[in-house]
């Protein structure tokens, strides 16, 4: 079989397979937890799912009655999100936008940034993104997000190689640890007809410590309602994922 090589923007090649690659995540349980947080804390269930990707969490929020739109900077991921929503007969608006600068037409009751969205912002950008989120929320509005922990990025992801192989796609994921970030180079081999096409993408994720996140939220006018790791416990030095629920004062 022949192989063609293409260089794409981040998340362009992965879009049709994103939810397949995430089988190690219990998306159903995770999305239900996010929905429960929104229903518990948000003063109104009108909101924005920033960095929505293929729209899994946007769809889950819509199914529990939220008036939610999805926002992502990847056109390919948004196309996949629209297709996935159409299959479920869910009427959801998906918009091109950046989590650093997006502004809805009116203030909303909640904002979600799920599955490492804030890890793609560097240490100077994150506090500004918290301020932007605060500006877009009504008083008492809820910001719900997670980050991959410092331990995960530096110890598990950084300077490691990962790979997965399926009948229709194979990917290789090479990671290079820097001081406070990880450069990620991904190669996909996608079966199209009788040949494989090669796609290459590059991404960078940044380390954000618990204390810096708490400081940034406080400075942006948030009160932290919940902090917990992937096991629902208060984060410890080897926690992999840190989740936050923050309320605008």
C-alpha cells in the first residue's frame, strides 16, 4: 500500500477518531459528573462548552436540558461535533473560537473547559483566560474545568512515546519535556481506500500548578467551590487530573 504525507493543524487528522482514541476515559461517567456540577451550581443552565472538540460533553449537557453552544478553534473538530450531534438529533450551535478570547452575545450561567483545554495556554495566558471567563459569566456563574497535573505532564507524558493501532487508523505520539511544558508530535496513518495517508500534527501543553491556578482564579474574582482529582479526592502529589468548580463572586 502507498502512503502520502500531509502536515495539518492541531486536531485536524484526529477529529474523526477522537472519541475512539479516548476509550481509556469513562466518558459517560465523566460527562454525567460535569452535568451534575452544572445543575448543582449554575444559576441558570445557559452556557458555553469551550474547547468542545468533537462535542461529547456539549451533547451530554444538551441532553440534560442545558442551552449550550460548543466552541473550538479546530474547524475539523467542529465538523465532527456537528455530525455527531446530527446523529443524535440534537440542535446545538458550534462556533469557531478561542478559549482565550471568545465572548458570547450575553453573559451565561456556566462555562466548561473539559479535557485539558487550559493546558494549551501558557503560564502568562491562563490568568487572562480566567479573567475572560469571569467577564462572560453572570454573578454566581460557574466555571468548571480540569487540567492534567504537573506530575502527569512531567512524569508520565513528558519524554515518552505512546501508540495505538486500529484497522482504519494508527497513531504515534512522541513527547518532549521542557522546563514547564511538553511538546507533542503526533503522526497518524489513516486508511483511505487501498492506501494509508500520513498526517503529522504538533501541539504543546503547559504545566500549571495547583497554587498558580488557585491564585489566578482568586484574582479573576472566583471563589473555588470544589477541587478534586480523578478519584474524587483532594489532589495529592501523584494525582493525574485536577478538576475545579469555581463560582464568580
